[in-house]
């Protein structure tokens, strides 16, 4: 796949997410290929998170922990989200495999990494006006992800997929809280490093 084809796929993802989800799933990628896409999503988002922390001159806890730990935490959160989307979706009668969910969520996360780069550049050029772009990216990402989950699980109802998304994010948030608590990272710990 060429860079131009990937750019077109990214644009199509925003315009016709259901068609793109069907196209991506029809590729029939192997487990190893899906794990490679997942790893690419994790690395790109780790790099972008590091750039954002450095560019915004933020002296917060994540940067103190180092880029590798931030990337590992991101991988764990992403993996938990993928598992939750599959498990909860199947509980709602969906039929997606974990690999199908991983492939689609990883594609969304790769696009998210490039969107972060655009937000970073917009922030440097336009200042706080880039916040509007950040909000638009969040809304577009949720919209695309709801359609991707709907297609993967075969619900035929994006609202059902949106409910699965909300529930999966709640499960992921509780898992993150549990992990942070096990490392004795509390809100006070974070506040002391700001």
C-alpha cells in the first residue's frame, strides 16, 4: 500500500467509516500482521505523547517516568480497551473476534497519532485555537470508532456500538485506576509532580 493509498484510506475513514471497516476486515490479516499494526499504533502514540509533553514544556508525572514507561502504559490501556470492546460487544450479541477489534482500534490509534501531530503544529502556529481541532478530533474519533465496532460486531446499530464503547471505556478506566493504585500512584502523587 502506498502513502497516497494510506492517505486516501485515512480520509475515507472519516467520510465512510463503515465501508473502511469492512475493507480493513476483508484484508484477512494474520495474527502476526495485526500485532504488528498494534505495535505500530503503540509506538507512534508513544512518540507523539512524548513530543506533546516536551513541546508543551509540561513537567508532569508521565514525563518523569520516561517515554518507555508511558508507551508501556499506553499499550496496556489500549490492550485493555480492545479486550473490553470485544468482551462487552460479545455480551451484547456481537460476533467480532479480539483480532478484528485490535485491527480496527489500532488503525484508529494510528490516525490519532497523526492527528496529535496536526494539533501540535496547529498549537505552535495558532496557539490555544488548536483546542478546537483537538475537540473535533475527539468527536470524530468516537464517531469512527462507534461505526468500526458496529461493523466488527455486526450489530447494525451504531447506538448499540456507542453503548459498548462507553462501557468499555468505563472498564478500562477502572483497570487503569487499579494499576495506578497498585504502584501507589494517587491523585496526590500526580499533583505533587505538576
